[in-house]
């Protein structure tokens, strides 16, 4: 048997972080088993489903590297197939027409509430002759669900879970307007797509019992279910926007790498010993849905930042240059030149150990490609006193004759400080302010080496001259 799983989001919004983890678990399990990972867009809610949301889901999965197998299935396009199966169940006596009016159903619910019973359909039309139906009422089709015994699920995550059939009513599978309901559509699509394992959030556990009954009524094999606990915030409450429950595109914009987000999400509910940093290839080798815990995982922004910092440190420098160049060009409102990109590439080994996100990395790299005269932070501006401007003017003359090698520059600056009877820091601090516009930066000799003689001397001249 080929293991076949699916990710089936509703395109009523962006790909949120919980959905991304569900997709990741499905993808990892399929790749671990040498199986198939399918994508289905459950777009039957025509009022809330939008093309923009579909595009965002596809883009989010692609950015995360969760490539799917085969064509994307759109549930709405299969509505007639779903209705056909409902009529098939009706023809075999495993479903029936119900002619209850909305008023009758509301009265039924009111009686149940008054008698402190569960609000369920009472089977009014289960055994009645449709010929006795009042005229002018379009019926729904309800599943003839078992009324005795129990329905059990050997859940891959939750273990054995059972519900008494008396707790489940005869659910509607085809509405009076001929449109299929969610549970029927899911069963038909999963069957037709050959889905062997349904891995999803545990908020779908109740649906699994109803869907199992539909499978059994159709004499179709029931897939294995694995219901994964939802992600909670640090306070233990269900994850919401105030905790960081944003769309995947937001984490991309916030400067997270896809491999870092994959690593972090896979560790929310699944683990392999004490390993925290797990490359995707290794995760594929280790992952088993049965190892996912039953307790909700807690989202920790600081831990995500640390994981992302690790992946930035080991990332290819050229790739990081490309990623931050896009951000810097938006900030600067201009295209970076080849020399700008070369400067960023030479600076990257010294920059990336200091950043946890691409936003931080771009911010720390910005001074290397800033237009002259560079903007000064308030602290840097205060440091450029008349005395320090004079010192920088003298340094400009000295460096204009310097051999531009890191070791030679180090010696040159030390000799310059000694010649002016000041400590090296008294030279390095205003020099840093002049070259970076800040009081904090990579080592000053690294900055000199990356900027090169022409840019360094130009910035020194700007700083030494008058400023308004």
C-alpha cells in the first residue's frame, strides 16, 4: 500500500501557522514513508473563499518547500460527484429524505434544550413514507446512521477513541438546494484521491466519527486518522494573533528562513530525543506521526528567533545577500549596484552571527550600502565634535597613503593614535561613527576592509567637513 496523505485547507484566509504545521506533518510523513502528499483546496464556502487566499496558501506552501504531488484538487468543482454519492446512499436505503421545515427543526431543538438533552435531530422522517410529505417542501438527504453500539477510531495520535452512536444523529449529507455538506464532500474526495491517512488538527476529531459512518455506509475502506493537538500560546490559551498566530507570509516578511520555520514547527508537538536543530533531510528519516504528543504544544517566539539565528549563521552568504538586498532596495528606493552587492557579500561573514532575522541582518548591513553622506544616529552625531572632526581630517590624510590590508590598517591606526597621543579607542569611536553612522558595528578593521579605500575616504571627508 502506498501511503497517501493530504493537506486540505479552506481558502477563507491566509495559510496560518497551525495550518502550516499540519501541512508539514503530512509532508514529512509522506516523504518518510515514500508516499504521496496531495493538496486539496476545500473551497465550497463560496462567500468566504477567495482567489487571493488560494494564491496565498499555494505561495506559502511553496515558500516553505512543501511541494505536493499531482494536481491540486478543488473541492467545489467536484460537487456533482458528491451529490451523486448522496443519491447513491439514498437509493440503497442507507440515507433518506427529510422534509422537516426550519420551524420544525427549531422546535425540536427547543424541546431538547428544555429537557436538558443533547440537541440532535430526532429521526422524524427516518422511517416515514416520503409520499406523506407536505407539498412544496424540498427535502434534504440524511445519512441513516446506526442508532445502537459505538463508533471507534484507532487514532494514530490520540489512541483508541470511542463515541456511542446514540450521541450521533442522522447528519445531513445533501442540502435541500442540492449542495453537498462538508462531511460528505471530505469522505468522497479522500476516497477518490486514494487517501490512506488523514492527519489534521484535533478540532476535527468529532467529524471523524461522522465521516467513519459515511465510509461504512458506502462500504469503503476507512483511512487511518491522526488528530494532532492544536498549538497554544505561552499562556496555555488557544493560539491567537496576540500570541503570533499570523499567516506564513507574515513570518516571511518578518525575516524568517523557510528551513528555520520548518524546523521550529516540526518540533511543536513532535520530538526526537533532545534534538532541537534538525535538518529537513534528517527529519524525514526520523518522522513518524505516531510520535506526535497528545498535549498541545506552546508557541515560543524567542525559541523561533534562536532557531532562525542558527539557520542564518549556516546559510550561504550569497543567498543571504540576495534576500537582504530585496529589503534594502525597498528601504533605499533604488537598485543596489554590483559593487553594493559585492560589499554585502564581503561583509556577510561578520554580519550574520549577530542577527536572528533577515530584518535584523538587513538593518545591520544597511550602512555598507547607504548613500553618502550617510545619516548619523543621535549618539554618533554627538561624537563628531569639532575636535574629533579635526582628528578625522588628519586620519583621512594618513589613510590616503595607507596600504589597504587589514593587518596594515591595524598597525596604521595604532601608529596614528600614538602620534596624536590618544588611545586607539579615541580614534576608533569617531571613526566608527563616521563610517557607519552608529556607535555599534562589526569590528572597525572589518568595516574598513569591506568599505575599501574609496568609500572609506569619502565618508571620512564627509564627516570631517562642516555639517548643517
